[in-house]
C-alpha cells in the first residue's frame, strides 16, 4: 500500500523505539522520512538498519530553539515541504515522590517533553502544507496520575493542551493535530524505567507493569506506529483535536 505516497514526514525521537518503528512503516507506505534525534550514533544505526533511499536524518535537541529551526530548514531545503510531523521525542525522568523529586530532573523533563513539543508546534506547523497532520506522543500518563512520575505526568498532560490549541489555530489550513497515548511499550525507555523502579530485579517491575495492562503485555513499537500511520494518512482527514489511546486496555 502507498498510504503516504508523495508525503514528507518529520519524526522527532526518530532514533528511539517508537520513532524507528514509525519511520520504517512510513517508508514502506511511500513517504520520504527525516528522523530527528539528539543521539547521532543511534540515528546512524537506524539509517544503516533501515537502509532506505528515502530516509535521512538531522541531529537536534528538540528543547533548543535553534536546533528546531535548523531541522525545519534542512527538511525544507532537501524536500521542499513537510506534510506529516510526528512530535515524539521524550524522556522519562526518574521515579520519586513529588516531595523528593530533584528540581533539575523536573526542569529537564519539562524542557524536552513539554517545551520540545511546543517548539516543534511553533516552528514546524506554520511551514507545513495545507492538509498536513501533526501527531504528538503523550502517554497514558497524560490521562491519569502515576505515583512517582510527577514530572512525566505533568509534561504528558501538558501536551494535550498544546495539541488542543494547535488544532484550533491551524484548522484554517486544514492541518490536523492529535495526541497518541501509549501504555507501556517495549522500548529502551521501559527498560530504563524498570531498572529505576527495581534496580535489583527489573523483571519484577516488568511483570507488575504487564499485569496492569488488560492484555497482559507491553505494546510493540509497531503497534503505536500503526496508529501514527492512520493519523498521518488521509484516512484520518476528519480527525483533529483528539486523544488516541493505544494501551491494551490499561485505562479501562
Ligand atoms: P526511546 O527512549 O526508545 O526513544 C526516545 C528518543 O528520543 C531517543 O532516541 C532519544 O535520544 C530521543 N531524545 C530524547 N531527548 C531528546 C531531545 N532533547 N532532543 C532530541 N531527541 C531526544 O523511547 P520511546 O519509547 O521510543 O519513546 C518515544 C515517545 O513515546 C516519548 O515521548 C515517550 O515519552 C512516549 N511514550 C513511551 C512509552 C513507552 O512505554 N516506551 C509509553 C508512553 C509514551
């Protein structure tokens, strides 16, 4: 199928688990894809692994204005347009009660997860083609509180506000803006969270997370990419300002 034929897609956090799976799927559906990430080595690994002529990369820290302007400029220089923007880069912070949460970690989580998404909306969306689609990766933690994850929960709730305002402000250009809310996904991020919660025995944390999901397992990154594909494609052309939960029934 060529559900993204002639479309140019930008994916932040493109060297991570969900970003890479989405890049692979978008390429298979005919898109030209630019992956953006701060980890150059990981980006080069994805380029090697996917080995596709329509895939390129840009090193950028999404929490920095200049880096954001730079990846937008480079994408427009190479491809001349942006149709799809997956505003996906994020970090988890650490698991600590609010009373003990280090301010520096709070600031970092907000800088990447909230300000990074904001800057993406500020500098990418105005340059997007009419009829484009923006997906922001929130989380089940954007819809529910999780003890210990205060900074992450705050950031992931916050991006829903950005999504709603961007959906209102860009509707005249027929640009759709939506959030995706995964439950636990089988990526490096969950490995780090498991280790942080149960340093001695991370598999204990894994089992506890799995048992909190109705389907009893983590999502595979491809299962999040499938929702991103629906939102990126014209099949979702009447969908904007909405929250798409992909959580195996976790929030039921
Ligand atoms: P990951 O850790 O595999 O990938 C995240 C990527 O973002 C990494 O390649 C990292 O280098 C990049 N990144 C981090 N800070 C950056 C910055 N300042 N500038 C540019 N790139 C930066 O994690 P995963 O799972 O692929 O996460 C993607 C998104 O999905 C994140 O927003 C995360 O919060 C969200 N999410 C993940 C879930 C999970 O269970 N893995 C569940 C719900 C949401």
